């Protein structure tokens, strides 16, 4: 495999060990997702705040269309959906890569 210029120890060519280094490939691709747990949790928190804000506006501004029990039910269902999404994101990012 030939890497772009600036990557790899021998000017972009494959090293004699049979492949390019893992560090070179990670630098070429970008930041690893295993190190982004804080960003994922912050995204979940912001999504939940937006959901709660939408429910609040619906219950207070349009009470005839969104009564309080309906709003609380919607908030609880959407919270479960968002939490499941966060769970799956964290589960996938913590998986170990399969190496032959």
C-alpha cells in the first residue's frame, strides 16, 4: 500500500515489515472515535435539552394542542430513544477492532 506524501517512514512507501505503521494510518484518517466520549455525551445532553425545551414550549404556548400529560409522555419516550442512541454510540466506539 502506498501512502500519500508525508506519511510513512520511507517517503510514503510501504516499510520492509510488510505494511505501514498504525500511527501513520491514524494520522492520515483523523482522530480516533474512542477518544470522543465527551463529545458524544455533550451531544446527548444538548439533544435532551432541545427536546425538553420543545416539550416545554408545546405545553406552555399551545396547551390546547399539547396537554401536560401528553408532553410528559412525549418527553419520557424521546428520552428513552435518545438514551438508547447514546448507548449504541458508546458501545460501537468501544469495540475492539478485529485483527486477523
